[in-house]
C-alpha cells in the first residue's frame, strides 16, 4: 500500500491570498532543502492527527528532484493508513502540503495594473516537520497517488516481452545470414 507524490514543487508560484488590490504568492526555491533538518519527518492528513508513516521507522522516504520534494510512503502498517490509501487510490485525496520552519526567504513586490503583487520565495528551510495528504492545498501543483505493486509487475512483464521479441528478431536475422552464407534459401520459419 504505497503512495507517492510531491509535497511541494520548486520555483512554481502558488497563490496564498488575493483580492482586487493585493495578491500574495509563494514559491519554494530548488535549493531550499539543502541544509534542512529532516531527521524524523512524519506523514499526516491535513497536518494533524495520527501518524501514517515516518522516516524513523522506514515507512517514509523523502528526496528532492528537479520538480520538487518527492515522498514515498508505505501506508500498510496501520488500519488508518490502509483507509487513507483507499481514499488516495479512489481519488478522494490527491493533493499534498508540508509543515516547515523557514530559515530564509526573499520577498519581491511589483505593481501590475494598479494591483500590488507580493511574491515570497522560500530560499532556506530550517526544519521539515511533516508531509501531509490534504483536502485543500495551498499549492495546487502538488500531488499524491496510490502505487500498486501490479503496476510495477505489468511494466516488468512488458519489458521482458520486448526483450524476448528483440532476441527472437536477432536470432532470425542470424539464421538468415547463416543460410545465405551456406547458399540456402531461408524459409523464415526458424524459432
């Protein structure tokens, strides 16, 4: 019962607040997690309640890539985790968030058509507390989905089938070359 997704994205502004006079956007810099304390991050739902997975017991894995902060969690260890897996698999919960303490940020202000737009870029995160599946995300670019072991098995079988097909094609070509070098006509019926 593995789920995976992105608790945040990098360099993609998302709107925190806005009206007809002011908009406040936020984004996370690609390097914000370079020195972050991620010693025992937990996974929750809406940043509260029970713990569904955690780094210290090996049920939660976090890493950064070019897109954002990626998480992989095994929810099969508890009854409530299995229930959350069902909600994610069914598409009822499909977004994420993260709980953190900022160490450094940069705020830019610009005016567009009489409206003030503030963009906060989080450049350094001191501590990561949790990653959460959420009902309403601040950053709509986040995602979480259920991963089935069957999905991996199907991909493995397809790759195996392609390898076998390529081998068979190579063997047929080799037989044709041998037949030709021996002056025989190939009948392409070799397996």
